[in-house]
C-alpha cells in the first residue's frame, strides 16, 4: 500500500525539513515510496529527518521507525535496526507483528538460528511466518523443508491476494531449488520473473539474479563471473549490501564445483571481508563446508543441527552437482 506505481520524483538533498504535520506526512510517504528507487542510506536519512521533526502522530511515528529499521537492516546496521524493531514491537501497534518478523530475521543475520526459529514461532500470516521459516531452514542444508515452507508462504500470499509477498516467496523458492535441482529451478525462476514483472521490488529482482547464478553454477558457458561482476555493481548502487554475502556464496559454489582453487580463494577473501562485522558470517561457514575446507577460526554460528551434519549436507550438494555435470559432458 506504500509503493505507488509511479512514485514521486526524487527530492533534492538540500530541501528544508518539514515544518508542518502535513509536510511531515508527505515526506514520510514519499521516502517510503521512493525506497525502491534510491539508495537505502538516503531512505534512512529522510526518515530520520522526519522523525527528528516530531510532527508525526504516534501511528505515523511507528511507521517511520519501522521503515527506517528496515533500511538500517539492508545497510548492515544491525544494532540500529534491532533497536528500531524492538521499539515498534514493544509498542503493540499495527506493525508489531512485522517488527517481530524483523527481530527473527536479525537473529538469523547474526547466525543465531535457534533464536530465529523461536522468534518465528510467534509469527502469523501478516508477519510472513512461512517465508521467515524458509530463510532459516535452507542455510542448514535442509532444502526440502525450506522449499515446503516457501510453497506454503506462496500459497498464503495467493489466498490473501498479496502479489508482492507471492513474488518474494517464489523468488526464495527459486533460490532453494537452484541449489538442488537446476533443471526444475528454471521453471521456478521463470515463474518468479512473471510475478515480479508488474511489481516494483528491486531487492527481490536482484535476489532472483543470484538464484540464476546458483542454477548455472559449475557450467562452462554461462558467463558466471561476468554476470556476478555486473550484479555486484547493481547491488552496490541499490545500497543493498546484505545481498553481497549471498552473491559471494553463489560464486563459491560455482568455483568449488569447477575446482577453481585460485578463484575460490579470492571469493572466500571477499566473503570474509563482507561478513567481517559478524552479520551473515554463516555464509562464510557454508562456503568452507562446500569446499571441504576447515574454518579459519571457530564459528560463531549456532546451527539448528550438529555442525558436522550441516557441513556434510553442503559438501554433498557440491559432489551431486559435479556428478550431474560430468554425466552430461
């Protein structure tokens, strides 16, 4: 409801701060509607300026806090995002459920999967319970359960006539399928593109491009490295650094399947740099598991299962892809 088909034109950075409640409301709605078209840092700054003005009602303040917390999450500002989500959840307003989802997602980002799963158990349809569960399950290597959760999320979105959520769930399903069944993944990716075509969801479109890379991992003729370079630049322009660890993990999968040790080493270096804050560090663990390499230091990730089981699942994924590609050569 906050993303019109034709968002207002971007405002200059030096425009004066809103000085009436009506101006504050207009700036709030413009910042939210423009967030798919501007760097997330600009979105966060605009929302902060509106909040600092103190001209919003309590309900609208909650709205601004929630979307600023979402922008902070996308920018990798986990502590600030968590503070904002907790304020909204604690207020018990209309967005409390969505803020609880944000808290579950932030626990996952921090690599605390048991805490994320526990937080997700309180979610409802409106707080996207199945999608959150799917995002928690697939890093464990439990792809069948993750895929079912995402199918359930897609079905609920269809039931509630929520095309945006349907597209997001379908994109996540395409990614999960791309790891395990690249032939079937083509169908899932095409369906996600169909769902996304009338929408304005830049982050989800970029997420789907990562799924396409995962589907093609290990192949000789799909320009994986060049596509990844372009995608990395698009992610940077969009201000969505949370997608970089996933992108590098897709590349690690590709190089491991091909046994390209030099390219793999370079990818692992970039992945360690992208997760140096501790956020999404489980992706670095996964990349090492796929490659059959020891971790450079003890993991801080709390998995749902024994770490050796998770490692074995990801390593098996690589050998299965290698066997499949070798059989076709």
